C-alpha cells in the first residue's frame, strides 16, 4: 500500500480554505530529496493560486497541494544527490510547477534548497525564501544597486519590504519607503533612510531623482504619480 501523508489541498479554485486530506507521499526523482516539513509560510501568491488568479500562467491540475516556501529535515536523498544528506536542516522555495509545501512531506530538487543557517529557527527560515529571492533578484540581479543609488521600496513594513530594505541597505543604497504611521519605527529599525506615510503623503511630490522603484504593488499607482 502507498504511504500516506496529511496535506492542505484545493479541489476547486475559490474554495474558502484548503482542505486537510490524506494523500500519497510525493514521488522522488534522482535529483530530489524527501523533506519532512517542519514549517511553511503563506505568501500572496498562495492566495492568488487558490482563487485561480494565476491559472492562465500556471495551468495546475486539481486537486492541488498548496504552498511554495518551506523549512524541514531531509529524510531521504535521491541517487544523484551529492550536496545533502539525511538529517540536514534545509529550507527553500519550490519551482512553480512543483508547489506543495503545505504537507507533511515534500520531494524537492537539490538545486532549490540550502542549509538553514544556525542562527535561524525552522519558522524563521520558512518565512524567507520567496520574499528573499524576489527582493535579492530585483535589487541585486536586475537593478544591480550600487553604493549611493537611491531606491524607493513601497510597502516597507510588508513581507517583501522588510527584507528588501535590509538588502538594499547592505548594497549601499539610500532607501525611501512608504508605510502607515504605526510601522514607522519598524522600517527605520530595518535601515530605511526616509519614511513616508502613504495615507497622508504623495511620494511623487517629495521624492526626486530616484534611480529605482521596487514596485511590488503593481497597478497604476506608480504610473499615475510619476
Ligand atoms: N511575498 C512575496 O514573496 C511576493 C513575491 C512577489 C511579489 N509580491 C507582491 O508584492 C506585494 C506585497 O507583498 P507582501 O508579501 O510584501 O505583502 P504584505 O506583507 O501584505 O505587505 C504589504 C504592505 O503594503 C503596505 N501598504 C498597504 N497599502 C499601501 C499603499 N497604498 N501604499 C504603500 N504601501 C501600502 C502595508 O503597510 P501597512 O501595514 O503599514 O499599512 C503592508 O505592510 C503584493 O502585491 C504581492 O503580490 C510578493
């Protein structure tokens, strides 16, 4: 009999919540490790996936196990896995076509994982991959931020903002951010140089000569104001 595990599954788009079900353990490829999931985090993309907002881009077959981010312990390694072993504490973000971290076990390619630094708990590590990769790719790989560049990071108190502010500062940039007044101290403690309340201030009237904007909010806000 196939071994079973608990997983959070959607059977139809827009169902109010995923359902906890018994499903078969994931099938491993030679480059995969099998991970016992200790922690997983919820991102905006999980809500969009659940509601079918991405189905034109990502044609998943339902039923679907949700979840992209995870941290856990390797329980088995595939025949071609070279860098990891059973017992390693790892974290990562799975490829979009292989989501399914809201489950007891996950099969994931060795190229999509890293060892958890000793300073992080499983819960802290599981909160980082998607926001960390998004922020790092945008600020480091695409913008190639350098010492003295000026960057606006809207929504500085959110998942992306809290990580992006720290990476931008590490790269030497001058960082402006928007947030509500209650989160001013938080974003300042992360290193933001200039903080604006998006409820009372129009950033376009105050900020001049910025090199980059990490516009995660989308829509017309940025185009309308600049
Ligand atoms: N999370 C990811 O990994 C990820 C990856 C790629 C793209 N994205 C996209 O990035 C956006 C933010 O994601 P998130 O995970 O950071 O969300 P989040 O954790 O919900 O944070 C959103 C932040 O935006 C702030 N905010 C609300 N209304 C605003 C406005 N009108 N102007 C400026 N800031 C405003 C809020 O600040 P206050 O609490 O101070 O009101 C909140 O802290 C979403 O559109 C998401 O789809 C996210």
